[in-house]
């Protein structure tokens, strides 16, 4: 069986893309980009979904490294992980910039 090896860059961009792949996670990220930081309750108030679901989405974003959380008992404060945010920006910019058919459709 042939095993395909992926580059670190390919694995990282796939991890970011997966984390961005749900509208609730996009809403969370958009909300967080407009604040220095905020608490779980602030995020939950912005979304029309259950607290448990918000927690799952925050975990996915945190696992991907796009956000970070800090426990301030009894609350958790979240913010954008600026280092990984910049890495994601560079990776996606490079990925989309590599398209060879920029002026016309590939299928024309």
C-alpha cells in the first residue's frame, strides 16, 4: 500500500480549513476579531445555539490553534491566537495565489 506524505504546510492549512468549515465557528471568529478578548457568556449571547454546542465549536477552534482561552475562575476568556491567525492568513493567501487560471475559467 502506498502512503502519501503531506507537508507540514498542507497539514496546517487543512487543520485551519476544517476549523473554518462551520458557520457557527465563522461567527465566533468574526465576533472575536472585533474584541481584544471576551468571555464564554459573551460569545454564547451572540449565537442562536446551545451552550454545549458553543463549547464544542470553541474547542474545535482552540484545537486548530486559531483561538486561545484563559481560565479566570469561574469564567473562561477567549481571544484570537494572533501568531496562528497570521500563519493562517499567509497560508491561505499563498494557497489561493498559486492558481494558474487567474483570468479565465479552467473549463472554458
